[in-house]
């Protein structure tokens, strides 16, 4: 069984630098805008659904990390998912969803510091994903429901 590590990152590095850093470690990482990451459960569920899609041959992409992004965006079209989830230059940092890598992330080499506040869920983040919870509904629960709907939309 695979695993995922979710790390909020701050520092003066670009998306491209972060992407190269994780690749140099041999780590597959989805780099995401924190304004659309509605908590760790959001990304853990997206990862679980992506893994299941691959194991059942229902994946839309060639790579698990791309499938994770598809589910995290609650989207069935890969380009739209990537456009929504990719960190913007104006973001205060990014969230790395690192797949199957237990080693040291060497964040100091990237000039990054860990910041778990970037992963905290909120109603605003759910809305940034295009998810509008029912009154009184937890935003994370609403996002998890939307992730489950992706499987229905893919059929």
C-alpha cells in the first residue's frame, strides 16, 4: 500500500524549483495552491481515490500524482484540474502531497520551511474549489463528497 505525506511549504522558491527539488530526491509530489487545499483529509481522500482508480484500471492519467490532482480538484478534466490546483505566484506558499517517500525532504536545500497552517481547512477553501456546503455542513465533508462524485463523472 502506498502512502502520502502532506507538507505546507513557505519560502522564496518557485513552483519549478520545488518540482526539481522533489524530483532530485526521487519523490513524486503534487505541488498545490494552499487556497484550494481544504485540509489533510481532502488530499488523503483524493490520494485514496486515485490509487483505487489505478488499481481498477479506471485512471484517466498516466501518473498517480496527476490522478491525485484530478481528484483533489473535484474535476474530471486533467487540464482544468491542474489549472485550478497549481500554486499561483501570489500564494503565500504551496502544499506538497508527496507520494511513497519516507526519507528526509531536505527542505533547507529548497530554502523552504514547513507551515502546517497552509493545509488548514476552511469554508473559503471549499468555495475556491467550487464546493458550496449545505448550511451547517462541515466544508471538509462537502469536499469529500465532491471527490467521491468524480468517480461518477468519469463514467
